[in-house]
């Protein structure tokens, strides 16, 4: 669910505290995880050169390129949190009682467990519009609704014409196209400029891939076993190159796998149950490597994320689907080793986004997991690939989840899409391991993805949802 690691644009919102839940992963038979060669990158932050869906920040976007990082954390004690959420739609708020959730972690095994309760939406719409960033606030006003291609399946934000304003690219599964909507810097998006791609495009990620001022994009075409590499011309159009990968690609991530020539690509193939990597020559031409077989008990490939599992290591891969995930070490050339560790934390793991949630410089991951946004907190400072898992949120079916700072206070938050309830939700992070105070924003019919990018140039991220049922985009502009 599809991440400067990513992409990223400066984004910000306002939100608050508390919610927890889950079951945890079991180790794969091979527990060790090597760090691999030192990356040539001088960036010390986690996933310094990885990108997942967009955001200026969707697995991954901005005028300033930053790394979407998730936080990893260890839970050494029991904690009780109060989960609440607010629904914002047409200036109305629904409220109801909250539920208590208790989480415990076994620090001898490195795994986490918790009892999950999902309360009905509750809370009071925060007072916003005072130009003050508050940890407790999530502040947005509804912007335009913009028509886009049929069957929108994913969206990413970035500067695709090199003018400094944030734009979006939408993958349209029904049309077999991508649509670029150019931003004007005031919060508005223009009409679609379309480029043909492959059959049934399901995932799109973006970053600067070819060495110029404009962002480029990569699309996973599930119907014809290709990815489309889209190199921006500079006017909102692309030149498209189809590249053969495994069967039915559904997951994409960007990251510097070989320490040279910019960002490379990782592709999760749901049909052939494997994944590919593809290295960049610096001009946006890619050489496909693999396929690489998944480790452990991974028998579904629905998502992939790239980042540093161990501090000081090369860029590694986290992937999985269904009820199992695994992490595999990169060797600094674009190839992947089989040394790994993982677990069966989750039920319906799908799209993923990577980042550093708790600021320890290890990669963490947020993934869709049925009615939850599931967070995998990396414990890899010692070179191992241990992850603690917790599920967050009050959802029906999550179609995408991102990790990105949308509150502006410096902690990573979760932005999730519920395609059944027609909402985009923000859950604020505490910079350690907890996400809380879910606030829901009404969007169009059957939203499939969300991007975060600073459309109006105020330095704070805005929300842009793509709605597969109503064939449009819903914009919520930050309003601190």
C-alpha cells in the first residue's frame, strides 16, 4: 500500500493520542540477519534513499525530498490506551463512547501481543484555522473534487513538471492509463493529462529517477506482467517504457539498492509468488534482476517495502501477503540474499509503506491488513530482522496505509483509506510506537488510495484521495 524512501513533500496535520492492538510474528527457522556491505550513501537516516508510494508522501514526495520513515520500537511494558476517532464530513461530527485497549509485549521473544478493540467514531472536531500547530489537532478543510480516469487504483504526489508545485499521478485500472493532474500551488489540481500504460495498472510510485528537475513514475501493470517506467518530459506528459517482470505485479517500492545512480525498484509479483529488483543507470533505464524467491512461509506476495533493516547496512526488502511477512537482506548490488526473518503477524497483509516511526534508524513498515492498519516495528539495531507488530484503527476494509508526518510536530503518523466506509483517516503517532485519536475525512465512492503532498504551498501536507467508484479525486487541505 504501495513509499526519500519515497517521495515526499513537506506535509503536516494535527492529531493526538492512543490506540493499540494485536498479535505478533514468529521467527523463521533462520533467525540471523546480516547487515551486508556498507551503502555508499552518506545519509545516516533510516532508508536514506528509499521511496515507496508517494507522499510527497503515497510506500513511500515533495519539493524537498525527504525519507518517509516509520518508527520501530520495543515494547517492554504493558500499556493501556484509550482509542477514539472523529469523523469530519460537511462540517458535521459524529461521536460515541470509546473503548479501552490493553497491549502487552514479551521482551524475551521480541514479539508483541495485544487485545484489540475498535470503538465507534468518537471525539470533538478540533478548533483549527488559528495558524498554530498543536499536537492534539488534525486540521483540514475540504477542497475541490476533480474528475479523473475510470477505476482509479492508486495515486502518488510529486513535482512532475519541474515547476516547484506539487502535482499528482493517478493509475486508472479500467482505462489502462495514468492521469497527471498538475497543481497550481494554491491547492487546486488541473484536468487529467493521460499517458497509456499496461493492462490493469494497480500501483504507482514516484521520485526523480532520470537526473532532471521533474519527477518520474513507475506503474505495476497486473494484467500484462510488466511495469511501466514513466520518464517525465516536463509538461505533465511522460515517455513510457514497458519492462517485463514476474507474473501479476502488485507491489512497488523505490530505494537505492546498489548505492549508485539514484533510486532502484523492487516489484512484488502476486502471480509468480516472487519478487524482482531493477537497478537504475541514472538516466531512468532499468536492468531487471531476479526473480528472488520469498523467504520462510511467505506464500502470497501482495506488497513490498525497501529500507535499512539493520543500522549501517545496505537497503533491504520487507515483503509478504496474507498472514505472513519476511525481510531479506540486500548485498549492495541490487541482488538479494536469502538470510531473513519474519512472522505470521497479520491476516490479510497487502499494500505496504516503509519509514522510521520511532527514530532509531531502522526500517519500520505499515501495511493494510483487513480492518486494520498494521505496523511492523523493526528491532534491527543489532543486525537482526526482528519486528514487533500491532494493528491500529477502526476500519472495515483498509485499501492503503501510509506512514508520514501529517501533524507537523515531527512524529510519523498513519494515513489510511477505508474503501468500504468511503473515508481517509489520520492516526497521530507519538514518536515511539502508539497511534491514536483516529479522525476520518469523507471522500468519494470506493477510495482506493491516498497521497499526501503540499498542494497549496503552506509547508503542510494535504490529503488527496482517488475514488475508484466515483472516478474522481477528493482534496482535503491542511488548515492549522
